[in-house]
C-alpha cells in the first residue's frame, strides 16, 4: 500500500511537471514566424489577409545597420515563386524561360547588397490598382521585423508588375525612394515629390512603347531640364559584376561582363538630369534575345530577366538607386493602414 501511494505521488509529480513544461514551451515558441525579428538567411512566406508575399534576407544582411528594402513584383501569368527564382522556370504561351527569376536576390547576396527583398503574389497571378494597400501593408509589416532604412525603400516589377510599380510608386513617393519598371509601364498623373526612375526594355517587346511613354512622363513630372545623354554602356569592356555567367542557369554567378565569351552585345542606357531634388530618369535599351526564334521575338524581348544579354538588370538598378538622393521624409507608417493579421505558411 505504501509503495502504491509513492507510485501515485511520483506519477502526479511527473504529470504536473509535464504540463508545466508544455505550458512554458508553448509560451516561448513563436506562434507566428513572420512576426519574429528577421535574421540573415531567412526566407519566409508570409500573409496579410490571405494574400501572400515572400521576404528574403540575404546572409550578408546586418540587423544592426539600417538597410534598403526592395518590393519586386512579378508579371502577368507569372508566380511569385518563379519571379523570386524559387521555381527555376517560367512558361507562358507554349514557351519556357529557365533561369533564376528577376535576379534581385542574386544582387542582394553580393558584397554590395545586403538589402531585403519582398516578392508579393498577385491575385490569379495579376495586379491591379486596387493592390496598392496590400503592397503598402507588406512594406509596413516587414519594417516591424527588419532594420529598414525608411529612406531606402524601392519598388520594381516586370510587365504587369511594371504597371504596378507606377500605380503604387507614384502616389506614394513618401514611401518609395525609387522605381525600376521592366518591360512596360503606366502613365502617372502626379507625384508627391521628384523620384528617381530607371526603366529597362528591348525594342521588339510588344510593351516597349508603353515603357517609353511612362518614362517620358516621369521626365516631365520630375521636371528634368537636361538630357537625354548616355549614362552607361554595358558591353565587352564593362568590368562590373553585373552579368550572369549563364543567363539560363538555375544557379548563375554574377561576373564582370568583360569575362563573358562570346562577347555580349551592348546595352545602352540614357539619362535625363537637372531634375527636381537632383534625381534622374534613366532608360536602358537592352539587347534582345531570340531564344524562341524570329516569330517570337516580341516575347523574348519582353521576358528580360531571361535575356541572352547576360545582364542582371537589378544589379544596374541597385547601383542607380545608391547613386540617387535618399527619400527624405519617406516612411510607410503614415501611408499604410493595417488592421490585418500577418502569418507565415
């Protein structure tokens, strides 16, 4: 009988300790990873009201120093995973382009990078002007968990994502300190303050004229009084590591363009300057590829991230952004509202 009582006491004690341990474990274990401080090397899939976006912190991200934030939007028919390079092939209209997505993560990993990249997911792989609040809320949410410099927040995107760049960037120049549309655009009617813009496109692209028109509008809105003049020519003599060693590799390296063999065809960038706030507007004519033959030249020119030029467009955009004035009073806290709950899948 004595042994039985001792056994019951031991069993009760173990049960109590187990419950206490479970309670402590539940209290100490984060229930929402996306609400936790972002660390170097983190790659998260997060949510805002059932809308998803990826957050990438490269290994060289320093949480002790304020860093830049890039919002990078996919194009129509493309997923966030394809755009970010998580999925290494994009297919549309019976054609496929293998590679590593937009290349913003590649540049973030470079010694001069270290910035955070947001890759949002559009509804049914599409964007509309109504997505403005989703993008602003994603920026605000990441600012809560990462050491972001509010004056170095930028927005970019390809095709339909280029239109989103203007739809969100122009009315929110207090949030975004620069824009980089690729293969398309949308005309802005006004901006809060002058903002730097660098555009990439290739002439066979079916969206080329819309990219030119949108860029010209930004020249006018920024009150640029000089230009165009040559800003940069990227060719066989260019020694900066802004070229992919293989444009269709799923594990490319960024190397000096001068090291590519055979020699790359030139990409020429022109700029408008003497603008308000000393910003500039740049338009880069990228040498188009012909992967899918002459009949599909417009499509190959449109999917510039997979272009045969070897050029990693974000590498040039990042250098341009760093050369421009900071955003001044930029902050997403006053421009975004969030009654949503974040999560991580």
